[in-house]
């Protein structure tokens, strides 16, 4: 196992003072260089808070966090600046000459098959194109840690499948450590090397995914892993709340 690029020890996070219930409760987590981790959990489980902590957006006040110097986030919404063309959005914040930053931006756009839209205005992009631009903006920074915050949630089913395949290919090419936050169990299994399940601020399952790549839903063992993760989430095979069904 490679050295971790992320190491959390007894990490807790509270929003309303030291006596309030923790949103994250003494989290222990290592993410190795090049490892692709997916994070599942119901709404309110602490997923977004954990991602913000890993992105350096939330201060660590309880516990210890060792984080890489270079990280990048792809959000559910692309968050492109509408008054800059696509390539300038990708190059935003890069250091170096104008020619060099443009070259780097165009190279990144080429990797996500968006070179032909380099001069386009963001508001003219489709949803999938905008997310590819956001992915290029993250990758151009050569992050040690890439954080994906439900980046495909607003896309149609076909575009989502294409984006999943693209992310898998880019991860294989660049090998950053990745944390993907998602509500989609099958998406987690198609992409990740390991899947974590978060509930009430704690990890309740940590599942290795040894399936060969490229992943297929029909692969032997896929369905057993899916059922295990659904059970950890408290959901039955049909997507119904297991506790409510039992009651």
C-alpha cells in the first residue's frame, strides 16, 4: 500500500459549540496515493462536512488531519465564471505566462474531449460539457487529491454513464487519490477501489472492491457487493427503507 496522502485521526466536527452533537465523530481515515475511494451515506450523515474538511475549507479543531498540498474539487454544479471563455475558466489561478497557462488549459480540455469548446462561453455548454470543463479545471492543477462532490447528480442517464467512464479513464492515466461522494451504490462500485459508508458521523462499513476493470454490473460479485452496501445504508434491494418496511 502506498503512503497515505490523507490521514485523519480522531477527527470530530461540531457546528454549535463544544457540547453540541458531532457531525463527524472521531473519524479515522487513510487514503493512499492513487487510491479511488467512494463515500456513501444518507443525507445528513456528514459526507459534505468530511469533503469540506479534506478540501481545507473547514478548520480542524478536534483531532488531527494530514492533507496534501495540492487538492482540487469538482462540485455538483460546475461553477464556471460566465464572463470568461471555457479555457480561461480552466486556467483560472494557474501561474506562468499567458501562453503557458493557455497551453496547459487546452491540454486539459483535450483530455476531456472539449478542445472544440475552448473559446465558448460557459452558458452555451450542455450539462455534460460544463462538468467536463470543471473536471479539466481540476486536473490541470495536477492534484494529489481529487474530490468529487456528486459531480454527475444533475446529468441525464446517458451523459452520466459517459462521465463515469471518462473519470475512470482519467484516474487511470493520472492516478491522483480520489474521494467520490455519491448517493449511487452502483456508481461507487463501478468506479472505486474501496467504498466507505458514513452514518451519524462515523464509518459503519469499509468495503474493498476487487472487481476487474473496466467494471460491468454483470461481473461476478458485483451484485453481492451492491446488496451489502444497500444493507449498510438501511435500504432493501428495491430501494425502500428497510426499517420502515420491517415496521
